[in-house]
């Protein structure tokens, strides 16, 4: 080989810069395709699995585009790298707009904050915490409840063992009901300081996907407001199946759609809370937006998993949604209770007197 030929040869494919460039192209193109498929067929299984990680796809696209830009001096740009960089930029912008709620038709709106404090309006604190069936740190949850002192508690994944430990709450909450599930992960417990009527149902899943039913909780609660008038509110606790299979996805969507429809048709101030197995970016939660529900946990990005991986792969599938009768006082993630989910804590105030 002549010196002239050697000088014109491209750098070895095993060079560090070439390896980084290939990974950058992969990140940029993959994130773009994931977001594109999410927009086109994001409501269809298995593509429903792409939309929960919308912020991660946006970040991956940005990283890929920046790496390709930084490598321009070491690796001669080609048409492929230029197109990949453009795809990464589009993914970063589009995904970022969705993640930060700048496209209101693509995500749930944030629940408006309280404008003024009115002592004549009801103010409640709610804790929604997936306890994780295999979690044995029962005392951690009880300490959290002691610290937060919520008015309403919704606990998915309660089995017979959890039900036994939760009996200590019975004397503190006048309304309490537990549907334990020791065979799967779909039991639930509900505790409330207000008196009320609690019903369990499958929210119509048996009509669209028989055999995929899980119990969901629906409570109509009665309380006396600070002015002495008796009022009512509605609280719906949800834990549908995760969308890991086609049948699961149909069942999950049926639960979330029916719950949103009930909230939209009901004339009482309504709260939906629990482990939805769907993030605020998922297409199915657009039914909640159309029903007039808003996100009380909008500033929070992560609830599952709360392990070492959450900065990269963490998503928020635990939700507290409220009708436009409510305003947000404050919301935050509760501390670790040993579960693979973080607890959701929100304080809400009625925007006007309930009926």
C-alpha cells in the first residue's frame, strides 16, 4: 500500500470516536422512531409501551444529537450522521414539549393551585401508595401515615398479610374496607375519616375482556364542612392491569376509560387515585382530560421504580386526578416505604362549596 493510499484511508472502525458515533446515531434515530410510533399508534399494543418513557426518549434524542455535533471534527460528517442529528433534535424538541406539558392535547393538565385560602371550604389530604405485595416493611407505611395524617388512604397491592397489619388503622378511620388478594397483586385497601358508601366493581371489564377483571373501588363520602353543612364527594381507587400483554392493555384501558366517564358524568367533586399503570403521557389518559380531570401530581416525574435506576428509567404510573371542583394546595412524593413505588401525597381544597 502506498503512502498516498494509506493517508486517504478512513480511520479504523474500532476507534473510540467511531464507536461513540455509532451509539449517538442509535440514540438519535431510536428516540425519534419511538416518539413517532407513539404519535401514530401509541394507543395500540405493544406500542403503548413506548409512550410512558416520553421524557427519556427526548433526553436520548438530545444526547445523540449533541454527541454527533461534538464529533464533527473527529469524524467527517456524512449524510447519515446529519439526518440522525436532525432526528435527534426533533425528538428532543417534540418529546420535551410533551413532557413539560406544552402540548395540552397530549398530556393531562396540572390541577390549578389554590388562589385563596377559604376556611369555609373543605380541605383534604390524600395518600395513594402501592404497598407492593411482597414488601414486608409494614411499619414503614404505618409511620408514613402517622406522619402525613391523611384524611383518605388508597393502598393497591394489599394481600391477607397486609390486611392484618392495616387493622391498626380501623379505629382512626370511620370508613374502611379491604379487598385482599393473596394470589395476584390486585388487592386494595381504602381508609377515610368521612362516613360513606363504598362499592367494589370491575368497571365493566367483563364486557370487553372477560377473565381480566380486577377490583376497583368507588366511594361516595359524606362530611360536614366548616360551615356546618353536610356535603358529599366521590373517590375512585384504581389499579388496573399493566399493559404487558394485549389482553391486559384492553382491560386497563376499559378501567381507565370507564372511571373517567364516571367522573365526567357525576355531579359530585371527584378524585381518582391509585396505580394506573399509565403515565400522564399515555394516550388512554386523554379520556381523563376530556372528562375534565387534572393532575394533582404534575410536578412529580417519578414514582416507579424508586430503586437505583429511577433517574434513567423511572416513570410515574401512580396518579391522583381531580375534577375541576378541586384546587391543589400541595403535593409531593412520600418517603420510601420499602415498596417498588413511592407514595403519592396531595392536599386538595374545594374550589367552591360541594353539593
